[in-house]
């Protein structure tokens, strides 16, 4: 078989019907562009969520008091007072898989400074808190162990607080703000982190020693929760187990008794988010895949029409010596040319659309090489698959009937 | 006479239409030597189309033996016959059957496209030669829709010549043309005949038989006449006697 000649013949046949070839291609172009764009969007969303999570601290483990029943009534977990200072100290002393640990206790109220005020909350933490949450001090310093021991009236504040309480000055360090009658000296300003993916302002934050918040503001001995970070992401599971063992011992829970606390790790959150975004990606890819399939059927339809319309031409080709296999190959090449050319244009269009979304709309997109290769392969397969039946129909024509066809 | 190009021995061809069997050819035998110009005539239903299809290796006989250039055709597969058509036969059809939107040269190149032994430059050269042979040297890049009927038929003849076939099969080749153009085409066939080509011209028009060297007449699937034409007329002379005003 002479492939070069058959290729030339197919190319010529397509160029004789440019408009039709293009319209047929359009189905594939849209299908491929849709597949690439949708997958890129899905992957982009996934990656941006993953980044968000790892920005929050990828190894974070959160311990919260669990809900409990009192006389059959399920209580609000935040009402529970099961996480005590001595539990925290036991964890801090004993845990081997933790890089850092910090309790947190939150007090809400109005922050006042001069004639400015702002509603916020003060979070009482240990010094590890900023490393666990991947915060950094832009100006000034974090409070110290000594501040915690002495329940010092100091705080570290976020950008939103600075903007609202100190609109006229760049340097709030050393200034005193009041929170529910407790004066707090600003000793540090946190670097801005902006909004997170849930739309929460991460700069609306006031950190103070947990002892200060618990003794001076809330007058309680329990925490809202404990944050910890495992040494590495892989150790999250081990660290979680360690915390569970120690807390069960501290809370004197017997075997078979339910935990009266909850441990959540970012790992779980990240897995859950992954699952959600993967589902989203699959869904988008399926919708796009359907359009690709419709495009393929478009090719088959046009090839069928083309075979009928060109019956006489097929008869002539057979009479001058084209074998069935030659005719079949010619029509298959035509179908594959349409689908592959459409595929290439679709890839270019899809990638351009992704770039446009990235730079104009600032949407998170990530073009996966595998999706490009996949859609290109699918195109070729579609061309062969949907070209096969019309091509076989053409090849099986009887030259005498075909020549006589009007 | 030289060697036989075509040998038919008791060719029969039956078609089954519904419950009935139609006998299109009922034992046809003849042989055609190299360089003959044979007219096969017959009214519709005489079996001449069936005979043409068999001669052109488009169809195979139900029984009997057919040798084309010494090669037995009957036992050949479809693709073997396709290759045989490609190398040994040139078809000329009543309605030209040129490819649309395609230049004369490309149309003529078509049979050679299916011959992997011939490269593109050789193909082009032979197409040009064939077009020169039919007098279309100045129409090579014209597309089929830019040519007259006579010119299109010349392109079709060039296409039939390009593979240097053992036999040229013409099926009512002048049927769609006006009288003057018909004679032009006949002149071309006579010229090819003089150059030594073997030509079989299938027609229902008895006039054509005056210009060929041998005439075979079919009726109801039998040969009723097979005679050498002792007085071959020159198409050129007849052409000169035609009134000029018929010219377009």
C-alpha cells in the first residue's frame, strides 16, 4: 500500500470540502478544548486549595473537646470544659512526634485604642502557635515563655487590627490597646496573610499569652482547643495516636469508653478536599468528554454522508485500480485527519482559554500534560473508531453499482 | 495479427433477481488480438454492459474462461482484480467520471496513484505525456468544471492511457457529446489505434462500427455477428464533411 499517495488523496478530498471539514472539526475542537479547560480548572482549584491548606500548616493537628451527653442531652462541644491546663502540659512534656504545641482560648469583645475601636477576639496561645499556623512576625517580636509564666499583658496583632485601631500611624509597637478593660501592650505585628479560601480574614487576629486570656479575661481553666504540629506530614498519624493515648490516660477513660475529645488533622481536611475536587474534576471531564463523543458522532455522520455523496467517485477509483483496502484507508485517513487536526486546534484553543482565565480572570488553572496527551489520543481513537464504519461501507461498495450510482 | 490480448471461452453470466435467474450472457466466445479496434454493439438488454463489466474485470463470469493478456481472471480475488485493472485496463466512460475540483493533470495521474511502483515525478511526466497525446497540452492545470464535454472526455482518455494498458475499454464514450465532438473523439481513438493500441468500444450506436476494424454484435446474450470491417472510414474525413455551423 502506498501511504503517501493515500494521504495525498485524503488531503485533497478534504481540501475540496473545506467548510464541511471545518464544521466537522468544530465538534472535536470544542470537545478537546472543553476537556482541557475543565480539567485545568479542576486541577487549578485542587492545587489552590492544597496550597491554602499547606499555608495553614500542613502538619497541623487540632484537638477539641468532644460533645458529651448529660442526662440524654447532647451538649455543644464548645461548652465542654475537658481540655485543661494539666492535659496540655502532659502533652507538651510527653509527645515525641510533635514539632510544636499550643493551646488556644478565645475571648471576644471590643478592642479600643484612643478613640478607635474594633470588634474582634483575643486568642490566648503558647509561643509555638505562630510556627504551627505558619504566621510570621513582621515587626517587633512574639511574647516569650516569661510572658506566659507571668500572664503578661502583651499582645501581637494582625494587619486588619493595625488598620482599624491605628489608622494614623505605621508603628503600633509599644502602644497599648484595651480589650474588655484589660490593657494589652502591642509588642509585635504579624505579616499579612490575606483572606483564606473560606473567605475568612486571616489578619483579623490578636494573639496574647494563653495564661493572660484565661486568667485575666475569661477566668477559666479550660481551653477551646489545642493546636499541634507533627514533625513531618508523614508523622501526623503517629502524632494523632500519641495525643489520643495521652489524653485518654489524662481523662481516665476506660477501654471501650468513647473519646471525650476530637482530634482533627489537616491531613483529613486535605484528603476530604482532594476527594471533593477530584469529584469536581471528574464531573467536569465527563461533561467535556460527552461533547467530545458528540463531536466523534459528528465525524461519523459526515463521513457517512460523504461516502454516499462520493459513491460515484469511489466507483471510479475502484475501476482505475483502487482496492477495497485503499478506499478504506483513504476514508480512515480523512476521518483521522479531521479528528487530529481538530484535536490540535482544540488543544491550542483550550490552552489559550486557560491562559486567558489565568491572566484575565485570575482563576486558578493548571494545565495537565496528561490531559493534553489524553485528549489527543482520544481524538485519534475517535477518528479511527467513528471513521471505521463509513470507511468499511465505502470499501465494500461494488464498483459496478457505484459507477452507476446517480 | 499479434498475440491475443483478450480470450473469452464460453462465457456465461447469470443474475438471480428474486426467484428468477436472468441469463445475461449465454455462452460468448471470442478473442481479440493486440492492436484491434473492436466495436461491441447491441440494444439495451443484449448483455453488452455485462460483457463490458466482465472484460473490465469489474465482474466475474458464472462460468467460462476469461484470459486478459494471458492471465486467467475468473479465479482472482477482488483486490487481485483491482490490481489487474490498474495495470492492464483503461476505462473511458460515457459521463467522463472526472474528479470534481481537480485539475486535468491530477485526474490523469489518478490510476498511477494506486501503483506504488511509480514515483511522483514519473507519475507527473506520464500524465503530461498522456495529455499531450490527446491534444490537451494547454489544458493541464484546468479543473474539470472549466472544460467542455469534449475536453473532459479527452482527459478521461488520457487517464485511460496513462498506465499504458493492454486494452482500452470505452463505454458509450461519445454518448454525451454532440456530433462534431463525437467525431473528434473518434478521430482520437483512430489515432490511438494507428499507434497500436487495442481498443474495445461498447455502444448502441451503429454508426461507430464504420470506423472500427472489427464489429461484434450481441443480442439476448449471444453473439449474432462478428465480422472484420473491410472498409474502415476515416473519422477525420467525415468530420470535414460535417456542417461547420454546429460548432460551438
